[in-house]
C-alpha cells in the first residue's frame, strides 16, 4: 500500500491506495468517482501513517465499505498537518482535470 495526502478545494485527505503510483490511471479514476478532479498530492510513508494512526489505521484497513484502491484514513486537515512534517512529504503531484497530471518542479 502507498499512503498520501491530497489537498483539494474542499479540504485535505489522508489516504491509502494499492495503486502502483499516485499518478496511476485507476487511482485518478477512483478519485474522480468521488468528485475529486483537481488536487495536489503528496506521498508519505505507509509505516508513518500506521505509527501515527495506530488502531484507526487497522480499522481503516478492515473497513469493508472502502476498497484497497482508495481507503480514506483521515479528513481532518488540521490533524493531518499536525501529524506530518512537510519535509516528510514527497511530490507534489499536481492534477487538474481528467488527463492533466504533472509533477511540480
């Protein structure tokens, strides 16, 4: 699993995904199905998420309502930003619209 943070117009999400990358078409499509088509994404270490979220990480992984392609761990932007130093983020990946993915320089 990969873990990441997405910043959208409506807030920040911490997620887990089985996608090969945060740029993989199946992952982008899964976000689009949730109405998320413009965002800035950063990858973070899955182990870091596991350590910082503990039991909640386990509950998220066991949630049958979510799929491995997109598992939302946290939607509280303040808590997410408290839990992760900016230097621990890799990226960013900028996405706008159904086709436009690019890495920021």
